[in-house]
C-alpha cells in the first residue's frame, strides 16, 4: 500500500513539474450536464470507484462527482453581532462588500496583493448598503480583503480571487 501512495505522489509531482494541470473528470456509464440562466447541473450514473487516498501533502478523491470549490473566508468572524458578505467571488470587474449590523455604523475595507502591498483602502458607511469595489485596475490574481470596524478591529478576512 505504501508503494501505491508513493506512485500516486510521484504521478502528481510529474504532472506538476511538467507545467500541466490536472482537470476534474469522471469515468461513468452515463451522465449529462446542462446550463441555463447561470445555473449548471450535472449528473453521473455508475461510477466505479469511491475511495479517498490521503497523504500529508495531497488528497486524491474519486467518485460521486466531486465538486469544485474555493475557500474564500480566511477565518471565522470575531463576533456574531454582524453579517458580512463579499460577492461575487471569484470576481472579474467588481466586488460588493455588504455589512449588516445594528451596532457597527462605519467600517474600513483594505485589500492587499499577495506581496503584502496595500492596493485598496477606503472607509465606508454600513447604512448605505453594499459597497462596490472596482477591480478593473487590478491584475488577475488573489488578494486578501480585510473588513474592519471604525476603530480598526478586524471583523473578517477574505481571500478574493480576481479573474
């Protein structure tokens, strides 16, 4: 079994080193996918394997049409007295930051690139609804978006993906 894990890891390292990407696909006896009005649905029938192999560095999951997701919230909110949403994420042209709270009236939005440089820093008023942040001047990358209250206490941090 140990040889099998080493083989799987070597396969992934070989693909990674060659610059190729691994895309999600499934081998099934039947299936279909459809998309309408921005909603997509897909199904499969008769998948042969449904096991998960794990090492400390890699997880190989197969079966039951594994979904693609990206983790965007970096940490849990520090308190429960607000509802904070950042959408859409991933984004292309803009992102909306919506904070709903009875106690917090003003806040600060800061966005950092992956080198730690501050690329956006604005104060906002919670009562004015969602705040739109234009991303058109930024390159496609990942950014860290921090939302703080007016005294500078970080409410929540997000990983923002700009495509």
